[in-house]
C-alpha cells in the first residue's frame, strides 16, 4: 500500500492545470457537438433503454471486463450482477460500502467502504496492507483495478490515492487545493498512469496524456464519476450528461434528466473489445443503456425517463418518503446522525451520502445528505433545504 499524497504531486498538478487551459476551446467544441450535459441537445440524446433493478439507493456500478454486463453495489454491501456479471457474495464492512473493483477475469471483485476497508470475493486477492482503521484526510469514494487484475487503486475525495498489489504510484492531488472535491478516477490502458476527476469536471492526469476536461466550463449539474473507455475517459453528471474525451458518444440524459439523480456510469464493449455504448445508474436503481449496451429483456425504450418506483410521501411524514423508521420533515423527533444502513432504499441519497459527518438533511433538489450542520452541505445539490427528523 502506498499513500500517494507524497512525491511528484506539485509537478503533476501544474501539468493538469496548464492542460485544462490549453483545451478550453476544444472542450467547448465537444460539448456543443455532443450535448454532454451543458444544456445543448444532441441527435439521439434520449435514445436510451431503461431497466428497473429495484435496488433503490444503489451507489456504484462497474462493468465486467468483457463489457457485456455490470455489477451494482448498494451501501449495505450487497452486490448484484447483470449480463455476464455473477454476484459472488455481499460485503459486511465496518462502514457503508462506497466502491467496487472487478478482477481481470470478471470472476471476482473487491468491495470497499469509505475508510478503505475491503472485502474480496472470487479470484480477487486479499492484500495484507490496508488503510482500514487509519486516519484519512478524505473518505474513499472510488476504486479501479489494474490491467493485470492483480492490484487496485483507491481514491479519496481530497484527491489522495492509495495503491495495492501491482498498482503503480504516479502522483495524486492529495494535500493540494482543489476547486471542487475529487469524485472518481480512471486508469489508463497501459496501467502506468491514471486520471482523477473533480465534481466541477476538472481532470488531473498522472503519467498519461491529458485529453480534455470541463473544469473551465459551467455545468448544469456536478460530475459524479469517471471511467476509462475507448481510447480515453468518460465522465457523467448527476443529470445524466455525458462528457467524452477519446471515447465515442452514444447519447445522454442531459437534456431530459431522470427524476432520481445519476450516481454512476460504466462502459460497454462489443466482442472485439471496442466501445459500443455505456450504462448509467440513477439513485432509484434504474439502469439506462445507450448505444449497443446490453440490458435484460425487461428493458424498454424511453423518450422521457420514467419516474422511480413509487414511494409516495408517507402519511404524516410531511412530504418525506414512506419509510419504516418514521423519518420525517415535520420536526418530530431529533436530528439523525447515524441512519440505518438501508435508508437509501427509501430516500434518494447523494452519491457520497455515507461520507458525510453531520446530520441527515434534505437538499433543495430532493436528495438527502449527511452533511447537515457542516459548511457547504448540499453545495452541489442546490443548497440545504431542511433537516430530516427521527420521529415517530
């Protein structure tokens, strides 16, 4: 395990910032031609198929190496597989699960919580080194497997990066000033470098070429994740806007966002390994497929994304969704500092819900956060609206 908050960080950040300036016009051209969530409509932007997994509150998805299936992870550690993805077990970790990484064979995976604690399944190698229990400057929120499948990277929201197995250290944004928190990473195909992405779409490259970013472009909604695909990387916003750099564009939800914010994306490949589409996962558990991305037989074409499974405002909960705990917006009960691990099955949680260190609040866009009472709560979700109360 290596803490990448050291080393050549200063040099790498300078390269990333200079590169952002040099491609501002290019990024603008891409957004205009591809309707990547900047409020511009593209041909085929709504040609998605949708499949309801029923996993409300799911937070991450990862494609299999073949690109013919995907895993979906829920905060309680449960893993579900679709297509050629086979779920091999659920993780029981000290904290809610936030990330998953898949082995090269597709017959194994690691599940991680916000403190970097890991559970290995199938042919995933358990590593003796760990950051579990260590004090971190920021919570872990994403993971990626090396090309060999014999190691992985973990990235935290402060940009700090940790390596395990044969994952190579090339630098990180840990300890550096950021305009927005880091929300994901993607490894280069060579395995010797990677990119980090922040919520404002700023991209930082380490030992691999910079291909573009939206760091200097106002976005309708924040970026929530990044994956490697094709010859580059792809980012997705909470409104379903897609930002492609070195990867084919197959459409987006940016012009017609789903009712529940998008939380993750994953690439799809054909039998030759060429990118042929991608999936998006939203907070209600709906999976949207673009291009030739495989979906179960129950998937249907959509023009306007369907609403999430009905939860309705619970009776006497003052607009809060129905839930078995009596959580409400009425002011009854106390503030909630430790919600049950399945709470995101009932409320629409923001992507980094379990990383919050405050109390539970509703954001102005209808999602809930655990950053109540903290500066910047719901800052990427239109601000804080009201606390959630414990009832009864």
